[in-house]
């Protein structure tokens, strides 16, 4: 349910951003510090580029902040994988022991 709401909100935001871009096609002068001369771009394109840069910066920040948690999760997955291998090894050994016990001949006493 949460995923559906999240997808709907993302689509709504994308539609609003596209509407903003198509409604604002007037050129504006944009000055960025290293460039001395102003650059003329449409306001919609500038808005889309700035939102995209903000999104990428936010995702990068989240990736950096969850780095320690990712490392712990990787360590836990490795431990689980190692323990599963040990469990399978012991389960296979136990099955082999049971099979050899069952396969042993049983002595029958003949009653007279």
C-alpha cells in the first residue's frame, strides 16, 4: 500500500514539474560563478535541471549516511550464509548417520 501511494505522489510531482517546464518557456539569464557571461536558458529547463541536481545530491547524501548500516547488513548476510552452510553440512551428516543405522542388518531371533 505504501509503495502505491509513493508511486502516485512521484507521478503527481513529475507531472507538476513537466507542466511548470512547458508553461515557462521564456528565456532567463543565468549566471554561474565560474562563467562571467550570463547564459540564457528557459525557466522550465533551468527548473528541471535544478530539481534533478537536488534529487541526485539528496540520494548521494542518503547513500553516504546509510553506509555504516549497509556494512553491518553485509556482515549479517555473510554470517547468515556461513551459518546456513554449517547447518546444511550438519544436517547432511545427520542424514548419513541415520541412513547407515537403518541400513545395518538387524538380528532376528527365531522362536522355536
